[in-house]
């Protein structure tokens, strides 16, 4: 992930830790300078680890790595702000997954537009027998979304909805 950066200064030069008797040896100076070039990115990554693990300040390649940690697959073409927001709120969204609120939030993050979601389910309780069941026989969700895009966007949205709704729930996507 992190690789050598030409000219990157080391925060802790190895030559500074040697006794004065070794400071005049040319080979040792060159050898330690080469090690400093190799170790500088490692030491700086370790020094900045809290910033690398925070989605708000992580470099792009670390952000993709963090997204894998929290099981988020942000769209590659989405702006960096949306990708960072997707990683930052992933744990809370996983708790809401399978709900209308969770589906709406996932669609908002993907498209930036506010979806209209209509579900067929319902709940009811009764003190007497024979009360009709609420909702429809088959659970169904209708998603209406004002989004500009072609078939590629529709396919991506359908993949997202498939991942967010429970397996037994059917859906209809209407792009307005």
C-alpha cells in the first residue's frame, strides 16, 4: 500500500544514533542513508496511523482499505466526499440494514438524491380472533428516485437495492 517516496525525509535518521567514531565512515553513512530511504515511509505511516484510520483524513488508498474492513463497496465513480461518508457511517448503517431507513440512506449516499420508498408491509395487533392481516400477501418495496443516468446507473442501483432489502422482499425501481 505505502511505497517509497523519493526525497521523503526520515523523522529519525539512523546516523544520529551512532557513536561519533563511526560518523566519518563513508560506507556506513551511505548504507544508513539507504536504510533511511526505505524506512521513512514506514515510520511516517506509523506516526500518522490515527489519521490514516480516520475516514475523514485517510489517503485514498487507505480509504479503500478501510472500506473493505467495514464491508462497504462505494462506487468507484462517486466523489471522494461520498466515499468518505459511506465508510464513516458504515457501522451505523449495518445496524439499520433491511429497514426502509437503511435503504433510503444507502440510496442517498449512492445518488445524492432523496428517494421515495413505499412498502407493502404492516403490523397490527388485536384482542380478538379473525382480525385481517395487515399489508399484502407478498412483501414488496417500490423505490422512486429522481436520478439522471442510463442503464449502467440503473444496474448499479438494482445491485444496491438487492443488497439492502431482505431476501424475501421483492422490489420495483422507478427512475423519474
